[in-house]
């Protein structure tokens, strides 16, 4: 960047800058109207304008800077270069003359002052990557990836406002599949956009009514200065009406009417997966986009299904033009922050997340889940097991404490999600209301048993998560219990489903204290204000569905320490895996963006690795074939039969045979450049395959399956890849020498890995044994140098894709890596390991925010042998293997198609009534 002068500008310089800015404005206006940048500049050099060449060059440069098409650097001479990003950008950002964005910006500035700049920047990026409204034909397909409950609505409201300023005349928001989410979205858009611009925005839907417009399309679409806004549920009846109405407009009208379709929760219902309902909705959305000037932008936090759409089908919804990943806000509570991650550095206790998850026993889960068979459901009566009662009591206590802290009554919610069946919700509501009635009565008379229960619960829970770690005020036990009367008086139970007459709402001037019971309406998009206690035992068969069910993700400012989640151990384990899967997807998107590739040029890969098999196996009632690629992946063992001496000893023997085979082949254990790293370089794949056949994996392992792994290796061997493997034994630095040698020349220094608590009898869940840097276990490279080589500020920013690239550059793109982790059977939790909580500035051992209460001694019968297999990226990305998922007990999984069909039938009736009333 040229050196900035400290001298004041002369009047001539001020006038020159003004003229340059006007030239940039003219170029931007012409580009918005459909010209290329070069054509716009050329038009200003001739004819009426005849802008001087030097001023035209400055004006073009100024415009390109606005669009981030150039970036400048500071050196002795100054200069600029084309940016490696946003090569297709055309939008220079909001202008002073804009109508719809300025009032929204001012409103957001007053509400999210710290985040409004990010919202402005990211929404402008979304706009710039789509087609400009002046083009003769508009056919944008884009995807915006946010986080569950993290402000996606704010982002697409900003996109809508800017699109309206640019000339998009009709804006359609496809808002989930439930009435409540549609109404909630409509309410926000009315409040933030329609009402402030009521003379310029014509709503085609209301909070009460979905689409049933009777005014002719031509009459509305031909008003150039008017913007039409429709919030429509993804429902066949509503979409048919919308399409019929649009088609009633003339071809001339539609040819000059830019239409923007925002698809909220875009992975739900919009994707054609072959099922009758999804195929119908997908067809109707495509029909909506068949008009000459239509842009489609999908919003979701779970893009798995969207990224698996066939890119070759140009009429479908694959995001061929762009994918934008929104930044994660600092205060956001996501899967990794709550459940931790699946990797850990040696000497550092794995990040187990916040200690806020409470386990619901199998017996309790069976009580609250309704029978799956209709004939059994008729006689079913909901009960309140001890875990559900505890979660209710915690909701009452935590709500009271939060209100004492803030000195005001705010919305506070509890989620109860046990089933998708609407009638089951009614039964559960009755049982909870009865329990609340009993609690109110016992509290009113000061029943000692209840007061003791409340006191014990409050003191136990607040000892596990320290309020001070989040700079929140600690509340004394007596103060909370004494304040319960107000919370008990206001507490109510709300059922939210297609049958309920009373729907969930959060009026601005009526703070709610609501225990919300529901299914589908609560698991997609809907925001539960002040969610503080969740009771969640309805299992899902898909990662995306499971993530979306996590209504507890979001912002919990001021009560971070009070949030609690009750779920089964199985669900907790699934969420552990989710935190890693989600991170991997975002890293893939970042890689393609930095390589200046569109999704059409380089589709974002979603590796269907064994962790994804959790979803496939869970929804299958019998064995089923699937396909999996191990290209670039890393799998590890985390479950062990710690009480089975024979099973553990068998893995020791298998490892000893691997060592013996390596030594017979002429290897020695000091073949790596780092003298402290022991292992073998270039072991034949036959020895690795034999080891994997002999090594025993826990029957419930969800992250590693030896059978498909061996098939994959054998397939790669035929192509000349993975014929050689490096084998590394991980040892504890400065650890004590053990009695275990595994056939090595010297005994091993065993690792310390404690197990999660509560533990399943006979099973030790270590959650993580490997770290990101284990991909470099066979290399002697300084971590700081690796970070610097990728232009990263420090080694903590290094991700797995960086290390994959580095291995490839070092010629290891055909070599596999087997890392072996000998683990001390007497491992104890490491209370001294320094860890820093996300968003906090103090080491966690300095507080109780995330102390190791979840971990207990390993207590194994023999030393454990854990393994991690680390694969290079395959030369052929289509390299996959068939595998067969395990046959699992899925009696608790519900077939909810009947519920969805019934909801659709009810909506068809509602649509007919609303249409009749509008006439």
C-alpha cells in the first residue's frame, strides 16, 4: 500500500478523489446492470462520458478494491495484486443511496454491535458471488453454511435487504417444514424488514397465513419499486399455490423480474432422496426456479445432503456457484465446545467439553419413549422417571438463578424431546403437568424431602461447573430456593406439534417460563428462547438430523454455567463424533475456497468414513451395503474391553507378531530421524494386513472397522499405493519405563489415558488417543516451521489438511502410517494438564468450569494397545470399498412418515380455508 501522507489534501486533490469515486460508482452501476467490468470501463472511455484514461484506471481500481478483487501491500514502492479470492465478485458493498439495508444495519448495530461488521461483510460476500440482477438470465445456485442456532437468519435477512436494494423484486423464503418455524421467521422478517419499509415491501404472507395470495401476479410483479416478500413453508400444498400464482404472470413480466429464493434449513425436505414427499417438494422448488431470472441460496448448518446432490444435473439444487462458510462467533456454544473433540496431545487431557451432559439410563429412556407399534401405543401412559424429574427441578432452579443474576424476568425454556409422535407429546405433557403440580404443592408446605432434593441438586451441579469461570455471579443455595415461588407460579407446559392448539411463542412483553414438549417442530430451525435444560432421548439415524436436534447449541451469555443436557450415553457418543465430522466439513470448504475453485469445479468432499457408518447402521433394521473411502482419513480405537484379560492380551500378542515380522524383514526400531521415535520405516502391507486381521476391535466400535479397511488397502495395493507403511510406537515423554516390550529391544514408556465416566460395565471409552500432529509421528519436523510454511500465525492453527499436504510434498503420498499407542492399565486422570476453554482467557485447572470429573481411572486387566491408521489422499478420489453395516437393535427408532403425512393433510385443509377467507 502506498505510504500515507500526513499532509492535508489540497482542494484539487479532494476534487480529484471525488471524481475518481464517481467513476467507480458509474462502473458499479453498469456492472449491476449486466456489464462486465471491462465493458463498463470501456463504455466510460467513449461516447458522452469520455473519462480520461488515468482517471478511468483509478476509478476501476477503486471499484475493484470495493469488491476485494485487488489487495494492496506495504513496501518501499507500494503496489497491488489480484486477490486470490473472490475472483467473480462484482458487488462493491452497500451504497448511501440504498433504501432497505441502512435501517436494518442500524437495528443490528444496536443489538449485536460486536458482530454487525461480520454480518455486513459475510452478507456482501454472499451477494457478490451470485448473479447481478441486471443480467438477462439469472441462474445462481449457492450455499451458506452456518452453525446450528448461530444467526443464519440474521445473515439471510441482510442478504435480502441488500438484494432488494440491488433490484431483486420478489424474495421467497422457504422456511422449514413446520408452521411454528414459518411463523417465527415471518415474525422476524416483519419486524426487521417489512415494517420499517412498509411502503416499499408488500408481504405475500403473514404470521397467521401462509401463501394464499389472490391479487394477480402481474399487478404486483410489474411494480418496479415494490418488493414482494413471501415466507412459505416447504409443504406441497403451499408450493403448488405459489407456483400457480407465479405462472399466472406473463412471460414478459417474469423476464424482467429478478427472483431470490432463500432456502432455510435447506437440507430438510428440499433434497430429492427418492422418497415420495422429498421428491415432490424438490420438483416444486425446481419449478419455482425455472423462471428466467431466479437465484437460489441455500442456508443450513448441516450440508451433507446438499453437497451430495449430483453436480451434473444443472436443474437441481447443487450449489455449483459458491459455498460460503460463516465464521463461528466467539460466544457460540457448538458441538465441540459442549462435547469436546476426538483428538488430544500427549500429556494433555483430551478436551471433554463442558461438564453439562447428564446420562439418562437405558431404563429411564425406555419409560419415556412411547412404543413404536401403534397397537401398543394405544394403551401407553407416560411416566416421569427420576432423570426427567431431576431435569425439571434443574430447570426451575437455573431459571430462578438466572433471573436473580440479571434482576429481570426473561424468557426461559426447557426442551423435552422423547418422540416424534404428536399423541405421545400430549401424554408426556399431562405427566409433566402432574409432576409440576406435585412440586408446587410440596414447595408450598416446605416439604423437607423436596427442599433437601433441591439443595443437593443445586450444590452438586454448581460444584461441577463454576459460574466464576464465565464471570457470572454465584448464587447461594438458600437464595435460589427462596426465589423458586415466582418461577413455579409462571412455569407452564407447552406442546408444539401440528395437532396442538396452543403453539410456542415468545411475546416481547410477556416473558415465558416454558417446558416445551415436541418432536419435528422443535428439531429444525426453531429457536427456544433462553433454553437452559434439555431432556433429549429421541435417537436419530442421521448426522444432520442429530445436529439439528441440538437446540441447546447457540448463545447462552450470562448463564453458560447453568445449561444442562440429559441424554443417553449412546447419543452422547454420537455427538462426540459429530464435533469432528463438522470440523472436517468446514476445513474441506476452506481448502476449495483458497484454491479459487467453485463447487462445480472441485466438489467439496464428504468422506463417508466409518464415523459416518453410525448413521447408516442406526437406521437399518438389517445388514446393508454401503461404500466408504479412507482417502486422507485418520481412524482410531477409543473403546476397549478393559475387564477382558484374554481380549487385551490378544492384542498385545498381535502387536508382538507385527514387531517380529518387521525384524525378520531386516527392520530395526530406530529407523526414523528422530532418535526418540521408535518404529519401523517401509513395512510391507502384507504385515499390516495380517496385523489388522489379528487385532481385535471392540464390538461397538464406531470409528474403526478392520474389514473395510483391509479391503481398501488391498484395492490400493493393486494400483501400487499403500504397499509400504511406517509404523510408529507412541511413548510418554519423560515417562517411567514399563514391563511391556512388545518384542522391542527396550521396554516402552506407557501412555496415560483415563476413561470417561459414567462408564458402561466392561467397556472403557477413552474418547481420544490420537492428536492432529500424529500424522507427522514418523517425521522429525519443527511444528513452528510447519505453521510458518503455510503462512499460519502459530502451530495451533495447523489443521489436518495442512499436514496431508506436507506429507505429499515430502513424497509420502503413497505411504500409510500405523501409530500404536501402548496405554498403561493403571492410568489415572491427569488433573494438572493445562487446557484453556474456548472463549476463556484462564487455564481451566484454575477453575471448575471443565474439571476432569468426567474421567476416572482406567483399571484394566492388561495394558491396552490402541491404534490409529492414517491414510494419505488417494490418487483416485472414487476409490471406495463395499462394507456391511452392523445389525443393531433399533426398536426405539420411529417410523414417522405417517406423522408427516398427517401434518401435510392438515396443512392442505388450512390452506383451503385461508384461501376462501382471502376471497
